[in-house]
C-alpha cells in the first residue's frame, strides 16, 4: 500500500512539474497554427536585452540549445533567420512550423550570474497536411475524388493535454458545424499522436470548400487551421464540357479563331483607309504641281518661238 502511495505521489509531482518547470519559473502556454508568427514573452526582462538569453528544448534531442545569448542571435540553427527579439526581449518566431514546438526558456544574467526568475514558454503548434498536396493551406483535386486531411497538435506533452487536461481536436465546416455528425466525412482520432484525420469525397458543388481543424479546451477555442480544397483547372474544363447548356470547348475555340480573324481583317481595312485619307491630298497636290510645270513649259516654248520669228523678220 505504501509503494502504491509513493508511486501516485511521484506521478503527481511529475505532472505538476510540467506546468511549474524549475523552482521560481513563470510558465506560459502558447497555442498557434503553422504558418503564423508568434511572440513569446520574457517576463521581467532587463533593459536593452543585453542580459537576455533564450534557450530552446524540443525534447527530441539530448540537450537544450541557446538561440540568443546576451541579446544576440547565435545563428546556430536552420531557423535562426526566422528568430528575432523585440524591444521587450520577447522572442519572435516568423512563419512558424510544426518543428518549432517545444519549451523556450528566457533567463537574465548580470555579471555572469543568474538574475531573477526565468520565464518558460510551452509552444504548441497545430498543423494540417494533405494526402494530395504539400501545402498546409490548400489542396487541389479533381471532383468526385477522395481526399484525406490530417490535423496534428505538435507538442512535447500533447498526450497529457488531450487525455488528461480536457483538450480536444475537431473538424468543422464553414458554418462551424462539427463534421463528426456528417456521414459524408469519415473522422478518425489518435489521442496518443494527437492526430485527427478527415476523409471525404467532394462533388462539383464542393469547389473551394473550407474545412477547419480546431483545438478546443472545453468551450474555448485555442487555435485553428483552415484548409481550402479547390478543383483543378482541367477538371473545371471537363465540367463545362459535360454541361449541355454551355458551349463545348471546341466550339469556343472556333469562335475565338473567327473573332481573331475578324479583328485582324478590320485592322487591315482601317490601315487602308488611313493610308487613303493621307494619300489623296498628296496625289491632288502632285497633279496640281505637274499641271503648272507643263503650262510653264508651254509658255516658255511659245515665247522662244515668237523670238525666233521676230529675229527672222528683222533680218
């Protein structure tokens, strides 16, 4: 009986440590969806952040990593370019991914000595993936084909959150209706991996359907990810061609060709008209000039003939 009591007490201490961290630490939980940016607070930070150190632990590696030391980015990870500090020494993470989840600790050092209580931030990232696309925000498929979306909460203690602390993952539609009750959608949950998947077959009317994965704590929504399912362009052409009320693709192509020919012909006519408008006055002017030159030539010839006759008479 004593051994069982000791085991229960040890379990309570371990669970409590998840929220309190080391002695004196101030713990904050932050929930965010992948692709968003987040600012993790550093409580009671000293001025200018030159005394601030941020430490990251994802609980998958053997040791923690210093990402900022003395307010300076150490550039020792692939994501260093997505990290920065605010004027209050909070840690900014841009374009968050599921791999950013973990525990972030902010510590203050003065003259090499640990100063004041440290701040611990537990970052939980909600991420959606698709069986048909690598994008986390949208998927393109053909109509009447099946698609599967997987929504996962990335966290070092997600199992505790879902099984013990009352957190829940659900799929909703655009009207915020739980799809668990809709027979068109097959919903499967895996609390151990903090995963909930959705499989459905969408018809023509479902184009641009928005499906939302929501992380709830009782009735409070902590974060959510919206995923849009669109139909491919080739499928849209196919749908149009099979609709008898609309013109087929080949007829549209012929109409386009005829229209292009008509436009080209009209342009040629306009060019001819423009040339005619400018050429007509030029021709008339040339005719006038030629007529005047001919008249002047005749006058010159007549004058020359008269002079010849007069010369002969005088002789």
